[in-house]
């Protein structure tokens, strides 16, 4: 499988706050992973927030020993939501 991702600033913003991640190889116990973090509609540091969100999710996914994809993703999101 070949993967490609791209974001676009759109017509009403001057900065793109979206962040995407695509992996054709395993990430933790997931065979492939595609993540889109939508920006915050122009709020300050929305670009940083979306990039950090993906980074946190990836860190959690890599550490979880579970093998069921839905459990891995759910646990990673829940762990990320508890992050201070």
C-alpha cells in the first residue's frame, strides 16, 4: 500500500493548523496508521496543538502492548486526554 497525505490552508485562513500522519509500516502493534488532527479555527497555537496531539497519540500507541486495534486507539486517546 502506498500512502500520501496533504493538508490545505483553505480559503478563509492565513495559516494551516491541521496536522496529518501516515505510516505504511507498523506503529506499535498497529500494522498501518493514518491520523488527522483538525486545527482549531484560528485559535492561538492551533498548529502546535494539532501537532502535539498527534505526537502524544503516537507515543501512547507505541507503548501499549494490546493487540486489538480499537482497544489500542481508544486507550491511546483516553491516555492522551489525561495528559497534563
